[in-house]
C-alpha cells in the first residue's frame, strides 16, 4: 500500500468533501421545500373558493 498511500488519502479527502456538500445541499433543499410549502398554504388562504349553487325541481 506504500505506493498508493497518496491516492487513498486524496480519495478520502474527496469523499469527505462530497459528504459535506451533500449535507449542505440537503439542508438548503429542505429549507427551500419548506418555503415553497408555506407559500402554497398562504396562496390557498388568499384564494376564495368557488361557490356552487344547486337547484332542484
């Protein structure tokens, strides 16, 4: 393993950076999804439902 020590060290560093990036992306994605959900709820509160009237004979 002596010849490839540097390769394995660099692979380990790349994996750690990738894990950190994924964690950051996951958190920002979750935050964005929560904001979108909140905007949808707000929009639903603002829109008035259509009133249906039915008559029978």
